[in-house]
C-alpha cells in the first residue's frame, strides 16, 4: 500500500495542535507521540484521525495498512515533535469526554488547579494503576489533552473516567450529596496523619495546586483533612508523588 505524503496544511494543523489549547478545543482533537502511547490510546476506543509516520521508522509496518496513515519527512517531524528522540510516529485523535457515574462505594480524585502537565499525566497513570473510579479536574487546571499530559500518562486517559473543567465547590457538593466522604490533603492544625485514617471505599481525595495547595475555603467544605508525615526539613512533596503515596493506602 502506497502511503500519502503529509501536506503542508496537515503539518501546520499538527503543529498547532501541539502548541495551542484553544485550537485543540475548537477542533475537538489532540495530538500525541510515540508508538506505545498511540497504541494505548487506540486500545481505549479513541478515534484515530491521522497517523503520521516517517519512512525509516521501525514501526512503519505496524501502521502502514491504516487508511489514515500518512508519510512524514524527518525534517517536518522534527519541526512538530516535542521529543528529543522520536520513534517517527505522531497521531491525531478525536477527543472523547466521559461522564462519571458516582457509585456509593467508589474511589475518586479531585484535582484542583493542577498546573504542570507532567504532574497531571503522572497522577492519571497512577490512578489507573490503583483502580480509581473517577477523576474530577477542576477549572483553571492544565489541559488534559496537552501533549505532555498525554505522554506522562502513557496514553492511559481512557481507563479511569475523567471529568474536566468542573467548578471546585460544585464537585465537592456533588460527591457529598452522593454520600462520598471527601478528604482534603492539607498540612494544618486540624489535619490527621494519613497513616491514622482508614481510607475505605466511598471516598474522594482532593489535591491542590503545586505551589499553593488548597485554600481555607476549599479545605473547609471537605469532610476531613489528611497529610503525609515526612521529615520536617522537607517542606513538601511533589503532588504526583503525594498522590501515589495516598492512593497506595486506600483499601
């Protein structure tokens, strides 16, 4: 099968999807790189619109039979790619947003104003590993479909249900109305060491912004505050690391 060669128009489209969130929103598409990530996203039921691959990629035989596969030159790929060592594959997918059905015995995360796409992607990947039932990403957080988020999540954006751009207080209220106990992560005088709390099903854990955490109003609406007991000489943990520690303690 002879593959079509990527046009300048398609190359510009791909480059804009990499850099421009508004363009990802208006086109309802997102872009990702590397074969492993691409295959993971395909396996989760996302619609593949374009597969761009170099002639010398070792994965050419994996994709060349696809009707939407296009050949891309190494020079153009380098002008688009964010990777230092690309495997020669870039994919453009259609977005798919899931609605979370809250279960009384479910386990949920609320991510409030997370700013680093690498942190967001790592948290999503960790949540999938620990069978979290849903993730709420609140207003003002980094884009779920940012290329670095997708890469850090290794493409696992469809295993755990994710709801995005919710108002923080609406999310907390929604969870509590569905009898979900909400734990804020915060180091304050009313917080309890997470090792002394039995985190059972029917619960949600809230993580705040990397620099500022949760403010007083955001903490107050939660049912309880918890913290990770660490060496006092270390001011704080990376939010993705903290998420992994707490998720490992959930029964």
